[in-house]
C-alpha cells in the first residue's frame, strides 16, 4: 500500500533518510524518526547509490482508462451520428444515453456522472440543455 503523502513529500523523506544514514546515524533511529521500516531504508540507500534519480518522486498514475483512446474517438464518431441513429426518439444526448451507448458498443459500464467527465475531459464536449419553447408559440407569426 502506498504511504500517505504527496509524491514530493515521500521523495523528501527518502532523501532525508539516505542523508542521515550516510552521516552515520543508526538505521533504527532513522526508521523511528521518519516512521518507516528499516528494510525500506536499506532499499532507498541502494537506490541512491545506484542512481541519484532512484529516489525521485513518481506520482501515482491513477487507474488505467477502461476506454482506449481509439474507442473514445469511435465514441465521438457515434455521438456525432446523433441519438436517433442509435434508436432514441430525438437527437438529444443525455449522459444516461451515452452511458447506454458505451455499454452496448464497448461492453463497459460507467456511472452517469463519470460519463459526464469523459465527455468533458476526454472529448472536450460541454453539457448543454435544449432551450424550452412555449407550446402556444406561433412560429409563423414570429418569422413574419
């Protein structure tokens, strides 16, 4: 399990541990001060001797995307075809409809809120609501 702290904080702790051990401080004391195991200290020392960048911060990349970039491109192409082309009664894409399309086409199930994130972050699409028009509106009189 990853220790608590940002990647930079963890790097600083590793470098401090190596520095203290190189000064001759007891590994038991260093381990107690920094709240780490002695085996970690020896591993960090070996990494530092092997390469100065061995102790560098490595931010956690996060989980692997369940839809590959090619699939996201295909999803955009499918969305541009319109919702009617995929069996809905109108051409409005809701997050629920997009989630259903992704499930049907790619076999991947997403929560509706996550679909909104995919649309916004990976496709750079914005959420929009259709404008409501009054039912009693007389379009002919407005146009003339």
